[in-house]
C-alpha cells in the first residue's frame, strides 16, 4: 500500500512534465506533491515531507498567479490567403489534423474567419461557414496546445458574443468532432447535442 502511494506520486509528476498546458502542469504537480507528502508521512521520512511541502506551496502560489494574471485578448479578422495565417496553419498542421482532419488549408468557403491574439501571440484560429439562417458551421476552431485553458473559448463565445451576432450568427455548429479532448472543450463552452438537418451535431445558441 505504501509503495503504491509513492508510485502514484512519481507518475503524477512524470505526467506533468509531458503536458504543455501550464495550468494542467501545476495541478498535476500539486497532486504529485500531496501524494509525496503522504508517502513521506507513511515512511516517516521528514526530508521528503519538507521538500514536497515547499514545492506544494510554490505550486499553489504559481497556480494562483496563473488564474489571476491579466492577459490581453484581441480578435483579428483575416482572409484565408493571408501568408502569415498560412504559415501558422502549416506549422501546426499535424496537431490541427488530429482535431480538424477535414479542414482544407488553402480553400475554404467560409464567411467568417479570425485569429485570437493572446498578449499579441496567435493562440487560436477560427473559421466557419455561415448559412442564411444564422447557423455558423465550424470548419476549424484550433487553439495552440499551451493555451488550452478555456480562456480563449470564453473570449470567443462570451466576450466577443456581440461581434459574432453582428456577423449574422445565431448558432455555432460542429457537424463532426474528431477528438475526445475537443468534446470536453465544447461541453464546457455550453454546446449541446442536437439533431440538425438529419445529423447529430453540437450546437451553441448565442
């Protein structure tokens, strides 16, 4: 039993080193420290308890900073022919394919396309096909791995809700979701499964 606690602690810290998301990294580290402290108590090892107690305090402090740090978000419309955007799409092509394998990098019949800048760094690319009835069918809503903490999604669907509505959008629609992690994201963003044009889609009403 005692050994299992130590293994769990080691596994949590190892997994944290493989994640690119800062918030996930900190939470995994916090969990790992808690298990290491428990392990130290069980084996009566004061140095283990002391070291991980210090690390736990550091991780809690850094996590609070991540949640309270004020970042600058901005939405910048673009044309699909923009060279800089094409370079971005090419650079992240492999990761994009795991989320949006059907997206065409060079031809898109979209009616709305924009990038989200986070402290002047491109963190997200959003492209959707807008229908006359106000349904915007998402072709890509890709966020760079290091920024997948839901802040970009909340910026798009909450802070920029009026911008979307001004484009004639009433409903955001995903016809297909290829990645399990993306399903978690759209659920958090308030999308629900609905039957649309005979297809089971994920829909969010604005």
